[in-house]
């Protein structure tokens, strides 16, 4: 009895050591030493460069000098540390286990592990979940599969779905910025749910005795579906009507407006080109266009008119000739006998007065009977301390 227990314990130790050996080789590229993960992306680049060089070298492997030449752009101490870690974890080994071995080979498991990590970086595990579901579906269809193996696979999937739903719930209740960063975890949700439900049905039909395990799996699948839909709903609401997830959320804009300095706020619109002023139209032409335009709804009846006679428009409105004369007088006051004046010099007042002056200059420029014009340059100057803050150099001229 003691002998049998000793043999079983030894087998357990060997199996556990084999599992740890595979883990060490898979994640050797991400290890800073035998007990810690790297905190510098350059260290992962060194491991990836070495593994690519081993793939090109073939069965002969690489010597230490060849490995150093491949990694020559990295400092010597960085290369020595990475090679020591990779050798210690089994990612790089001697070609033949003998003293004074000078040539090394790389582990296939380490390359596959690094490829797995790269895929995880792209979509947060979505592709791996698709692969896992497809593999389990094939296993269920295999006549050699036992109920114990099916139970282990279903329990592993249920555990993965529960952890996934907890993470999605945490993201939904957290900041919108973090949810946007983890948005790839919401891609292909419906397809994953469909595959998982098909797998659940296949296991239950073939092994009805696993009903309790399948119940736990179905509950985990539904929990994942609810969590993913809530996260997607909040993500969609934050995107607004444009549904553009690349736009910054309103919280970020409000934070920027409260914390940014005057120069940063003034530089927001640096380089923007605004629409030109509308062309000049005769008032009578505008009235005629409005009256002749098609109406989407029938006109409302006019209110009852008073019994007193209508005196017409007020005399303060002025005719077109009066408006043209006012614009001419204003233009001559701006020019003061000159043929050309800079617009920014004319607008060097408070913004309320400056915008009225700019509107009058634009009207004089657009009026076909007045001999004035505005000429604008292509650039834009940002003046954080001035008014207005954004100025396009231009000239007001007599033609």
C-alpha cells in the first residue's frame, strides 16, 4: 500500500513538473527573471528577435556570438540578462546536453506562447474563445471522448464565461475611457453566444447525465450575454448619434476645458478654416424667394387685423439706397483717404464693436454697386491675449 501511494505521488509530481515546464517555456519571453514579468517592452523585443533568428538558422541552431550579432542593437547587459532568463526557463537550450556546448536551439513552445500573447493583445481573448469553442465542438463529436473529458471541458468553459462576465460588469460600472479601451472584448458577442449554446446542446444530448454541469454552463453563458449587452449599450450611448467610438467622450472635453491653460484653449482651433460670408442678396429677391418657395405644410391662417389703417413699414428700416450710402460712409471712415487698410488694425477694439464692423465690411465687399473688396490670406494667427483670439490676415481695399 505504501509502495502504491509512493508511486502515485511520484507520478503526480512528474505531471505537475511537466505542466510547469510548459508554462515556463510559453512565458519565458515575458519574464524579467524566473519569478517576475517584464516591465519594459524592449525586453520582449529581444526575445522575439532571438526566436526569429533561431527560426531562420534551421537545425544547426545559433552560437552565442551569432545571437549577440542578431541582437547587436540592444545593450550588452540587456542581451546577457535576456539570454540568461531564456536559458533558465527552457526557451533556449543546448543542441546536445554535453559540457562546453557552444550551439543552442529555441523551444517551439516559446514561439507559440509569444504568438498567443500577440493575439491576446489584439482582441483581448476573443479569437482564443472562438478557437476554444470550435475545438470543444470537435471533441464532443469525437466518438472516443469520455463523459469525464466532456465534464472537464464544460466546467472550464463555464469558469471562463463567469470570469468574462464579471470583467464586463466591472468595465460597465467603471469609467467610459476604460470601457472604450477594452471595446474589442465586445466584438463578435452574438457569434460566441451561438457557438456556446450549440456546444451546450451537443453535450447534453450525448451525455444526459451531465445535466447539472450543463446547467452551470448555460447560466454562465447567459450571464456573459447580459453583461456584454449592458456594456455595449453604455458604449453606444457614449458615442452619441454619430456612433463614432473614436470621438472623445463629453467627460474628457469638460475635463480639458477646466484644466487647460489659455494658450491650450486658444490653440484648439489653430489651422481651422471657417465658412466664408454669405453672398449679397437684394431684400426684395429674398422676399420673393420665400413667397415662391414650396411649402411642406399648408400656411396657417393670418390673425385678425386691427381696425386702424396700416401705415406700412417704419421709416427707420431704410431703402436700399440708404443702406448703400451708410455702407459707403462707413467704408470711407475705415479707409480715411487710403486705398488699402489691414483688417486686423480695424478690428483692434472690443469684440462686440469689432464683429459689427466686420459685418459691415463684408456687406460692402459683397454689394455689387460699391467699389470695395476684402482680400484674405490663407493662414490663421492664434493670439491668446488678443481679441479676437483667431485672426486671418486680410485687407480692405478700394477698387
